[in-house]
């Protein structure tokens, strides 16, 4: 009985001393605090790229946003002023939304952008993992919204809308 009480008293004392001890590793040992209490560990920041979605004449229709997540790259496209219907989209390796961009090397096929009768399109999709730094490199990348089969475009235009992603 004396041993049990001695063990319990020793364990309780050790627990109190441990709880009151000076923890040099910071809170929970996961952050290192400086003398002034500032945290030195940088929180994870998600990469986010945004490009203006423009029509062939250069009018801004809205935006395309690429966000790096733990499960892939989230692509969010919002547009107004497009012909109603489901517009195919491509991500291509040439930035600048030039007329020839539609013929450049594809980076990814994307789901179609549904455009309502009110000429509003919105798509939020999770694509495979892309290195967003490479999408915004010196050559850039273009997100191209293709025209519908019967859609009439401005002379020489190869796409309905385009967002240039450049660094």
C-alpha cells in the first residue's frame, strides 16, 4: 500500500513539474517562438493565378482563376456575354491569347463551360495537379473557350473567349 501511494505521489509530482516546465520548442512543440513571441514558421499559402477572360475584340467578360489545393488544381471560370450553350475549353501552352494560341500544344482538356440563355457561364472544377509557376512562366498559358459549331465570330477569330495566364 505504501508503494502504491509513493508511486502515485511521485507520478503526480512528475506530471506537475512537466506541465510547469519551460518548453523551449514553443506551443505544442510545433512552432518555434522568438524571444518577443513572434512565430518563425511560415503558414502554407495556396498559389492563386487569375487572368481576365476577354472576347476576340478585347472586351473583358470576367475572370478565370487557378488555385492550387491539396487535391489538385481548382479552376474557376465566370463569364458573361457568351453565346448560350456548352463551350469546350482548352488550356494551351502559349500565353497572350493570340490567334495562333488555339493551335499551340495543349496542356489540358477541360470540361465544357455551360452558358445559360442569359449569356452567363460559370464553371468550378477540380483538375489534375498543375505546377502553377509553370503556367505563369515567361511563355505563359492561355485558357481558351471555343466557339459553338454554329457560332459566328469576328473575322479571323479562333475562339469565343480567352484568359492569358502570364508571369
